[in-house]
C-alpha cells in the first residue's frame, strides 16, 4: 500500500506558512514584517527571506546569501537559551545553537544556526513512497542515534527528591485522568503503565532533557539521503525520565488522515532496526531499565495523544469516543 498519497503536499504547507505569517503580524500590530526583515538582515549582515515552515507563535527568516548559515526568529515569548545549550550538550549536533539578540517592540529575537535539509512534514510524501525504504531506514537509525545520545551524554542531571515526587504525582494524575476519560479498550494498557511507573523514578534511572514536541515540523531531514540533519524548537523541553519522548519515532513511520492512521508497510521492520541500532549504541542494559524505557515510551504516547491538548494546559480533557484523534492512540498504544 502506498501511504505517501495521504501525506500533505509541500505546496499545502506553503499555504499554511503564508497564513501563519499573516496571522502573526495581525496579532503584533506594533511591528511590521518589513521591520522584522530589516532587523534580521542587520543581524546576519545580508538579505533574508521566510523559512518554508513557520510556527503559530513566531516568525522565522533565513539568510539568503553569504557565508552566514543562520536564521533569525521573532517570538511571542522568551526562549530559555540555557535549555538549548543543555540540549546541545546532550544531543550534540542534532541541536542548532541559539543566542538571544534583544527585543524588537514586544518580540524576542534569537539568532540560530541554520539546520540543513527540510522539515519532515515537507519530505514525508517523498520518504514514505515505495522505493524509498533505504532513505526512511536512515531516518529511523538517525532517530536511534538521537535518543541514544541522551542516554550516553547525561551531564549529571538530577531532580531533587521533592521535584521527583511532584513529577511522579503529576504522572499518576495524568494516568488517573486518562483512566476516567478514555474508552474502556485502553484501560489494560493504562493499568500496565501505572504499575511500571515507579521504574522511571528509581535513583539510578536517568533524568534527561527531553524534547516535548517531536512532530514532523521539528524534525529536519536531508531529502536526498533520509538522514536527520537536526531537531528544532526546544522551547518546551523538560527534564524528565528517559524514554518519555521516544514516541516521537511514530511520526516518521506513518501518516494521519482525518479518520485513520496509516503505518508504512515496513514499519515493523523499521521499528526493529531502530531498537537494534539504539541498543547497539548504548550497550547492555538491565531488564528493569529496558522495562522502564518501554513504560516511559508508552506513558509519553498517552500523554501526547490521549488528551485534546497537553494535559498541563488549562481545561485539557481526555479524548472521548468518536474523537477522530483517537486513531493515533489506537495505532500507537493498542496491540
């Protein structure tokens, strides 16, 4: 089955980006697009143009020429640059460098390294097509390298006992909300995660900086090879138990429509290759650590896909029967 036909076309993403730019400046009437472009051109010492993929709360431009492989981003809210630096310590060259460059009216300005390639959302149609299996395999194996680097490059991150207890209570509350709100068919899996949750909070299990939004617009790939060139948008990164962001792998293994989730025909093979590469890189693990990694992965999937918005946001509710987004939760979390 050729699932690539269900992937969004690049030209449709262009339309979305144009809308997002217009909407951004409608909300920020004190500054113009030309004003942002002029300031960015001053920072990178050359002309700029909008990046192909934009966000809802920012406007991003790239240097058009010269040796400066940089982007400038104007944001509604401040980035924690220290978190980005921490991410670079953990994930190395997967993370672009980022520096604060002051304010323009009420907007925060940041200069960042340009990440080569394109966002996965623009390459998905190509990489999921028949005949592109080797390219997609490179994407998957690079994802394994990305996650393995968090296990091996831990810079001594620790949470205090009080913070760890609060996080455990927060995770338990999320599971309780899901148990009360999701359809019955998810209950056995939720109970399994609840029983395994203490494994994530053992004193010797790693707390790492986890990207909290590993979606297709934040994963950049080389279209010609499938290799991951970088992971962007670390604004919501959090220090949490290792494994809770592993569900991001599903992003590159399929595509969602308005009523279904379609996996790549080789997704089981690709998943096996992911784990083979991951465990090959981090070496032997105790059984409890392997179980903890799976508990973290499943918890992260339920937290990300089990609510109508992130559970930390106001008025978040578990998905109800009939919600079209349940197709993702079913595909990722049920046998």
